[in-house]
C-alpha cells in the first residue's frame, strides 16, 4: 500500500516538473544573470566587471533621461490607474443593476476595446490624434481650435494621449473582474440596502467597495505591474517623443539594449533590475495596505 | 412590481442610460473609425471622412505590395497556435499535479513559482536573448514561445479550477488500474474542458499581442509578427493612413473573432484563477 502511495506522489512530482523547470530556466535563472550583468560593462560579446562595481548604478541615478523615464512611468501610473479602476468599478456597478435594459449589449460595448490588438490600438490613437487627424479636423471645424494642434509633438498633450489611450483600452478589461466579483455578492444585500433607504452613492461605498476589496487589490497590483512595464504605447504612440519626453522605463531599457545600435547590456541590466525591485516593492505595499483595511 | 413602479424605476435610470451610451460610444468609435479608414484613401481619412469609402481594394493591394502580409499572418498564427497548445499542456499538467497530488513539498514549490509573477519581462529580456542566440534559436518559433510556455498565471488557473475535480473518479480509476498519466488524459482533460477553453483564448490573445519579445528575437523580417508589421507601416515619414488601418484591421481580425465568438471564455480567461 505504501509503495502505491509513493508511486502516486512521484507521479505528482513528474506532472509539475516540466512547468517548474521552465520557470526556473526562463525566469529565475535570467533574473540572476541580469543582476550579475548589471555589475559589468562593455560590449555584449566582451563584458567585464565594472570598476567600481556599482558603476552602472551610479550612472543610472545621474542619467537625466533614465530619471525622466522613471518620472513618466510614475506619472502614467498615478494618473491612469486610479481613473481607470474607479471608472471600471462604477461601470460594473451600473451594469450589475437587474432593472437595466440592454445590459448584455452595454457590457459587450464597454468590453470591446479589449478585442483590439495592443499595437493596433496604439496606432489607431496615433492616427486619430495626428496633426492631420480626425480629432484635429473636428476641433478646427467646431471652431475650438484655430489651427491644427500637434498633439503628439507637445510633451504634455502627448503624455495625456498615452493616458487616454490606456484608459480606453483597459477599463473594460478591469470591469470584467469587478463584474465577476459583484456576481458573488447576493443581490438581496442591495435590495435590503434599498429598503433601508440607502442611496446608490452610499450603497456603492458601504457595500460594493468593501465586498470587492480582494478583487480591487488584485487589479491594483496588476495595473501597477503592467504600467511599470509599459512599452508598446510608448514605442508606437509617441515613439517616446517629442525628444524622449514621454519615454517609459521599458522603452528606454530597450533602446539601450536592442533599439538604437548600441548594445549596452550591462547598463540596461542595471536599469531593468531597478524595475524588478520597483515591481516587487509596490506589489508588497499594495498587499499590505489591502490587509490592513479590514 | 406594478407597472407604475416599473416605469418609475426606468425613469430613475435615465442618467445611467445616458452615461452608458456615452461610454459605449467612446469604446466603439475608435474601432468603427479603424474599419471605415481602411476603406478610404489617406486624404479622406485625414480630412475626417467618417463614412465607408471605396478604397478598400486599393488599400489592400497596396498593403500586399508593401508588406509580406500572408507570410506574417502565418507566422503570427503559427507562433500563437504552438504557444497555446504547448502552454496549455505544460501548465495544466502542473495544475493537476499541484492540486490533486498536493503535499507540503509541492506547496513550497508552488509558492516559489508564484514569485515569477513579479519578474518583469524587461528584466529577463537580455539574458534570454543571449540564451536564445547561443542555442541558435533566434527567428524560430522556439525563441518566441519558450519564455512564456510556463506561467504562474496559467498554472494557478488550472490549479484553482481543479478544486472542482471529483476525487472519487480518481480513486475509482486507480482501482480499475488506470495509470496516473491515463487519469490525466482520459479523465482530467475532458472534465476540465471549459477551463482549457478559457485558458486557450487568453493564451492565444497574449501571444498574438506580444510585441517587445518578438521585436527582440525575430531579427529577420521573414520571421516577424503582425504587430511588428503594422508598427513598421506606421514608422515611416509619410504614413498612408488607409493602408495602415487596413493592416491594423488585419492584425485585429483574429482577436475580434475570438472576442465575439468566445466572449464568455475570454472573460473567464482574463479573470483566470479568481473565483
């Protein structure tokens, strides 16, 4: 009997072995290599230990462009994530109302941006907001602007468009999580609140938000994670421009390793390790904050 | 509920309807515009023509002459298809192992694997590129799929959903002398059909959308993917918006079909292990 049990346990290990080995080789081993590489300098074929060892790190914190990419990424994070998540919860709450007609249709339409491939939507927004694009044509025709405005050629408007595009693409995505979460809340809870005379504002803050807390924490972590690694939008919507003023961390790291002829693997590794640390710290913080508010 | 009550409820919902209509319009409009722009010439697109035009065939012909559309579509389908099949097999096997054979040791391994969720793609990009290049795998489907075959997300998804797997079947099958592998193939896989469907949809979508990693390892034009193709179309100094939107449309057709045909599985796939 014991040998059968052992055999089963062994089979269990066999089942999870391929996946575990792959994660070890494709995630853990490379991140260790990246840490080593971050202490080296030189061309990709001829990496030497840096002198001093922390050379790449001290260079990083003096690199105005890198610091700007960090600043930009955080700007996108701080503005886009809260707007998007609040909008997503609000939409989920509205669509969860059983009295609402065309619920399925509304849900499909709000969710629809997720059907767009990632690079596709960046290019759609780039075209819409081009100097000779639709948005300019409409604004000029309505008399709001006198001449066409170069949205993507000015730092602040270019940043704003990245944020608008992100909100457009990901709000419906996050709404799906909240709708799934709301379905676990008994509808009678809402009916009871209604009978007790709670208005929808109160119901939202006193019932929906607390009951959705685990879902909210998860979407916050996912959004932080995703925004810190923003790449496609920076590359395709603004090309990091004008003059690198909208560039994100991932985009800058890419430029330093594969993008612009110079393969600066050591320096790029140091910056990428910095991103790794940021992701780890911010995920921990959101989990801790989530735990406390019980 | 009385009729009067009902109409009062609907009246109170009027602001909600207005808000939802506005949000729906904003959500749908860019996609409508993409399709209409694909049928117009670049001048009409720029001047804000919103109706469908007659340039679809012309734009399509231009796209074909400027890019290797069919070859690239085939690449994207091939990479995403192989990725989906292999990833589902490897991760479901692991989810099955973690949940139905679980013991302390395996739980520890599981928690270690979850840490991989925190590793950003950009941090492993350079070492993985060197690895792929030293094995001569650049520009092959292997370079595309290897880093993302096994993901904590998919393993967790299968593990969580395995909770509903009836353990009695397992015991009964063992008494009948079915091997452990046989149980996986003949019992687990059929029972978990809906999880497989959701996992397949989300994996295919992610693989189809992948941009940074293919840009790194697919250095040969003949190995490029659809997102790379349309990004290149937009990178020139003079952009033909009609042709560009035709390309964007082709890049979005598979994801749109999945969205409309398999919306339920897509939504389940996104939320994955959250139950």
